[in-house]
């Protein structure tokens, strides 16, 4: 994992201590969207760079599109699940 939060371990401990859970429907969305995009990125990289080929501009654009899709999904999920301030 790149660039963990300075207090990440404490966050995990708090999640466990307070028994915070994510609804299975939310996990279904996360697994579907993020895993699909990461799988596709892995396929692109695996069929080029890891095979000794040069990453083409077209492949780089595909990867960036999947990264953008992950970011867009996470933003939508945040907006749908964030508590509204009163």
C-alpha cells in the first residue's frame, strides 16, 4: 500500500474496537467497480511492460481512464454514504 496515513494503524484499531461495519451492498459495489478496473489495468500492464514491451500511448490512456473510473466511483460512493451535517 502506497503512502499509508500516519495514524492508519490507529484507524484500523478504532474500526475493530467500535465494531464499524460496511454494509454488504456497499462491499458489492466496491468489489465490482474497483476490482474490475484494477483487473483491467493489470491486464494492460501484464500484456505490455511485464512481457518486455513498451507501453503505448493508447495503453497509457486506457490505464488513466480506469484510474479516473476508480476515482469517480469513490467520489460517488462518498456522496451516497456521507452523513449529512445538520
